[in-house]
C-alpha cells in the first residue's frame, strides 16, 4: 500500500534549499512506493522580492503564505500519513501554536539552516521563541540535519544526519588543471549571501597587486576596485559549467550562530567539479574539507592570502586536491549515496 506524504517546504523547487533537500528526493520516494505532495510556504515572487529588497511585497507574500499554510493544516493535512516540515511550520510563530496546528499528525523536521538562531539572539524573539526548535524536535518522529553541529545545539535525541548533496549524473565533467592561463577564483551563491565576500576584500585587493587573476561571481553582484570581477547570472542549466571555468572555489563566512547551521553546499558543488577549495571555519566546512588534501580552512585573512597564493602558484597541487575533492563527494555527498537512505527513513516512520 502506498504511503501519502506531504512535504511542507519553505520554497518551491526554484528555492535552492527546498530543491536540494526535498524536491530532488522525489524519485527515491517513488521507488519506495511513497507518493509525495509539495506544499511550499513561499513561491517565486517571494524570492524575487527578497532579492530586490522590496520589503512591502515580501511581507505581503509571507502573510499570504502563512494564511494558506494554516488553511492547509486545518482542512487538508489529515489526508496524509506523514508530514515533512522544512525547518518550521511558520517563521516567528510560537511553539504552542505550531503544536496546536500539528495535533494528531505524525511529522518530521529538516534543517539546512538554523531557523532558531534569531530566536536565541534577538531579545524580543527570545521571550516567546527561545525553546521553540527544541520543543518541536522533541515531538517530531525524527529531525534531519545538514551537519553534525546540530547534535549539540538542538536538545533532542532523534536527530539524523542528512547532508545537502548533489546528483553525480549531473556532474560528469571534472576540471582539468593547468598552469597556462590566468587563475579564476569562483564563488556561487545569491544576493543575500554575497555579503560574506566583503570579508575578503583586503585579501583580494592585495593579491591583485602582485598577480593577475579573475574573481567569478555566480548569482550575485560584487564590485571591488583593482580586482577583475566577472558577474554571472545564476541558472540551473549553466551553474556547473560556470564552476568548471574556475580554478579554486571559495566560501568565506561570518562566525555567528546562523552560520554554524549552514551545510557547506557550495563547497560540495566546487569539489564535485574537481576544484580545490578554501573556506572559513564553520562546522559544516570543517566536516566537508579534509585540510591539506581537498583544500584549506582559512581562519584569518593572512591564511586566506597564503592558501590562495599557494593554490594559484601550484597547478599540480590544485590537480591533486581537485582529484581528492571529487573522490570525497562521490563517497559521501551524493543522492546516489543518500537518496535511498532518506526514502527508507521516511517509509519506516510513516
């Protein structure tokens, strides 16, 4: 008998986090005789308005999504055997209200960003929301999390590790490293995460004074005096080929509670393409990167400068790291590894 599962994602399939952590698993669910229906909280217009910084339209879209979700929970979700909720039902909604909406329903949670970070750092939210995520996690059947840091942060005994992964069938080409061209550093992300590159401005400008290189930005806008910057509009059709034109993948981050919950997905994309990587220390980054084998963890600006220089100077090192990077992704970070495991976990609990 087929199981009927509802996935209450945050976005539709155009939202990267929802696409990689739910929509891309659909074929594995089907192979396990699980029928999936998706109920995104927010649609395309929300993401567009967010990137355009249109606060009024963003608020209206959020409000519409919340009203629609409440209606679905009250009058429609009883048809399903199990619910998978991306992060939380409704952002900034107190636990007791979500518990009421979920009464009598079997559900799981999924985290690739830590929705509870602002609930612990914002003085106003802390009053009503500080323990919301812990409370939800305790009553969920299981909670899938994108890095092992969550096991120490979320106070629950039913956490399951599920990294954000790629489809190896889409990453068939691997970078061929050589030393006869201008080096390209590549960064992929969105207009909301481009802020992390601000941290590297002094390093990039210093490097540009002593050597020629290009900084390729996929999915954002970034201006930096003295540095050759190429901005590429992100698309699912071109992102892999654009990464392959790079030589070194970079992932700078801030050091806050929010960043600790990130899952290092852009590192996995770089590494799947056979690129060596340099990244800031964060729980996921330190799990994904094998230091001095697939890339480097750079703890300060002097390390960023040293490691980028080293990789740009040594094409054989880039090739060795790139080979190890691809091998690590094949072994640990693909749907080919995790697809059936996740589908089986859901089937056993619904």
